[in-house]
C-alpha cells in the first residue's frame, strides 16, 4: 500500500513537470500567430478636387476722407452712414484769404492786359522797342499763372466724394480745425464688393482669371457666385499661399464679413488609386503602405497627390489590384505572415 502511494506521487510529479515544459511552447506558438488585418483592393476611381478656403469681403472701393489743406471747417455734410453721389460736396474749409488773393490778382491781371494791348498798338507803328512789349506780355502771363495757383488752393478747400458710396461714421464736428492728417470719415462702395482669399500653392493650377468660384455666406449658408479678377503673382513667403481676389455677383453683403470660398470642382482623373489616410505610415523621408502578397505584409514606398475627406490619392508605388492593409497596420512586421479577415471598400471606411 505504501509502495502504491509513492508510485502515484511520482506519476503526478512527472505529469506536472511535463505540463510546465509544454506551457512555454504553447505560449510561444500563440505569440507567433499572424496578425489579423482587413484590406481594400486598389481600384480606379474619379476624383473631384473640391477646395474650401476662408475669405473676407472687402468693398469695391474704399477711401478715408482727409482734407488736402489745413484750416477751419465752414461746412460739413457727412451724415453717418449716408449715401452720397460722386462729386457731392462733403466739407468746406475757410478760404477767405485765398479768395482775397484771387480778387487782388485778378485786378492786377486786368491792368496788365490793358497795358499789353496799348503797347501792342505802339509796337505796330514802331512806337516802342520789342523788349518793352515782351516785358508787358510776361507780366500778363505771370498774373494768369498766379490766378491758376490760387484757384488750385481754393479747390483744395472743397472736399468732394470721389465716387458714389456709403459714408462711415463722422469723426469730426463742424467748426473744427483740421489738417491733412485729420480723418473726417470713410467712404465705401458697397453695391459691388470683392472677396479676398488665399489658395495653397499646390492648387494654383486650379485658379485663373475669369474663373468662377462659389461663395458661401453666413446668411443662411446661401451659395453665390464670384468671378476671379486678379491673382497676386507673389507667394506669401510664410504660408506659401496665393492671394486671390474675386468680384461677388448679385446683391452685396457687408464689407468685413467672413465667407467660405469653394473652388469649382475639377475632375482629376478616372483611374486614380485612393486609399484611406489612416493606412499610410509616415516616415522621415518617405510614406509607406502595407501590401499583402502571398500571405505576407510587404512595405511599399508611395507618393501621394490630392487629398479629400479621409482619403489620399496615391500617384506612385501602387498598381490596380493590390491588396492594401487598412486595419491592424501597427501589428504588421515587414515580410511577416498576415491573416486577411475581410475585404473592405472605401465607402465602408470613409463616411
């Protein structure tokens, strides 16, 4: 009986040791199981390049109303937010001294003209020499020039609207003394406004003068059309963006408003390979995707092109029919076995 008990104990001990030896082997086998991944099949698809950027509304024309000369205001016609027509008198500066100078010069000119006329008659009969007549004629021309200068100074005292538009808030009161640095108000042309927006350098080939863009305003997300009138040839050295200006068609909106500018859709191609952005592995000098070939994950260098919502165009490195890993990317090792669970489509991955 005692021998039987000892024999059973030895058997249990041997079985326990064998089980402990087999356990690391089983764990090693389980750790070497291939990762489970999902793939998509690279296929041709058309791309529409729909670019959305921010824009700012600016008036068609805008100026600050400043006097050209110093003096005291004798008349002010600047109603806050009022509409004015081109050429309307907005303000007038005291010109009493200039008017007096103009009158005096006019009297002297009249006397000089009468003297010139008398000497001209004497010259015809050789009553005087040519030098005396030339002196009188120069005097007439000198007074005429003085009149022109004085008239120009008088014109500067009258401030007129350079174009039709809407006035801003009045910054000065009647009777104030002003200088050329004084801002009386602003004038903006709001019946035709412009849109300024920036476009990344990569999309510069999609814009050109005369092209139409869609403008989305905050007024109920209304879409309106605008026509590109100018493209700044100088890139912004910081952002590498192109500055573009367009004229908004139809009813204008308030200058300074924020809008979204959507460039016209352009078809990029019919056989472009698109992949989800999350399946691309970025590295310092390259971008890679994993392609399943003969049950193994192969890391392939690629080049990318246009981007859309959640997708990237692959321009080099893939060919139609390749199986591209889209899930479990982080668990795949180069040239290691993988297990494909399912084949997805782009619509399944990008909503």
